[in-house]
């Protein structure tokens, strides 16, 4: 299968308020996906505002959203609920990437149509491997509407 080639198809919207966690994840993803552009938002409200602008063609549409659950202003579940209920954004994969392994958080995320739920590992080498696999799957192999394939 041919990998996606356009930079616009390689936008990753990373919604995370913990700057240390965000830096680690972004560094790992960038190391394995240097062609991708990671846009970081620190709260759900800013991320929804970005998506609203991308719907009108004002800014590039993300190919993937990495989402923490514990966010200021609009939390991860409310963000997820809004994105998946909006036809223009519902097909964008949302991967929950959080420290919570709580069964209630996992269930709520999937009830609101998360595409995947990953618990951030404490070990940097495992996180690095996880981000490589996330990039491989969601940015190269996964075919989305309007994408290659």
C-alpha cells in the first residue's frame, strides 16, 4: 500500500496540557515521523477552535488527533464527544493517550467513539516504540476518506 505523501495528510493534532508529557510524546513521534507536523494544543477549547478553522479550509486538517483526557476548559471526553458528533470531523481518528488506566475512562472513551485508547508508559523506550507504532499505523497504513488507496 502506498503511504500518504502530502504534508497536509501528516498533521497530528496533539491535545495535552502537561508540557513535559507533550514534549516527550512529540519528540518520540517526530523522531520516527520527521515528515509530520505536530500541532500542540493545551486544552480542548483551543483544539476545537483549531478544528473549526480547518473545516473551512483556513488551516490544514489533521490526519490524527492524540488526546489526553484530563484537560482544562473542555476535557477530553467532551472534546471527543463533540468531534465524533460533527460530521466534518467524525472520520478523523482520535487516539486517547493518557496516564489513566481506569476502566471507567476506557469505557467512556470508547462510548464516545475513540478510535484507540493508549496508556502512557513510564519507560521512555516503551513510549518511543509506542509512538513509532502509532505513526506507522495511523499515518502510513490506515486509509481515511479522501486519502490514498
